[in-house]
């Protein structure tokens, strides 16, 4: 490629002769830079964080149980996730949530992100407020409501001709 004196040399390749413009010091610097970049590849870390109020609810993502809130779990794919949340004494939650793809994960751009020598983290945060079930809120109030509804139905049935 280059001579010992640092001058550019000619390289014979099938189809012609080409002159390399890179001198030995530059070639060595480029080689070290490329070697360092290849030896220290970064990575992408993708995490979904799920919290609820109150905490301690059991969570399923795409019908796979992932744990109790507050929780964080790694994920591989962006897109729509089916979310189910259950906690004793609270209404169950069944919904969908989207894990949106950031710009650095777009095709072609992701090649540069993967080569970046540091870890790039994607954190997706979902929060759910759970509603108490009426029966578990106040047992005496639930009993009074049931009795009132029964009396109303009895009175309505008494007036039927």
C-alpha cells in the first residue's frame, strides 16, 4: 500500500493500476480507529416499565405473565402489546399499549446506533390507576345497595297488573 518512506504507492488490481493516497501513518491511524470501534461495539437496551396505583398488581404482556408492579421487563419488538392487570379487590384492566420505535431504531439508522460504542437505552413507561370493585369498597354499603335494589324490584313487581 505505501512504502517505508511514507509515500503513496501503486496497487495493481485486475483491470488497472490504482494509486493509494493514504500514507502509512494515516493508514495505521485508520486501522486503529476501525479496530477500536469493532472491539467496543455498543448495544441497545429496551425496557418496558409498568407501574400501578396501588402497587402489587399482577401484569401480563401478550398473555405472558411478567410479574407484579412496579416492574421492568426487557422487550425485543416494537408495536402494540396486549396488557392485562389484576389485583385482588380492584377491577381488572385489559387494554393495549404501543411501544413506539425511536428514530435511532429506524432501518439504516439502527446500523449506526448498533456501532455506537456506548449502550443506548430505550425506556417505555406505562402507568395504570386501578379502580376498586364496588363490593370490596365498603361491604355494608354494598349490602344496603343490594337491599334497596331488591325492595325497588319487589315494589315494581307488586304494581304489575
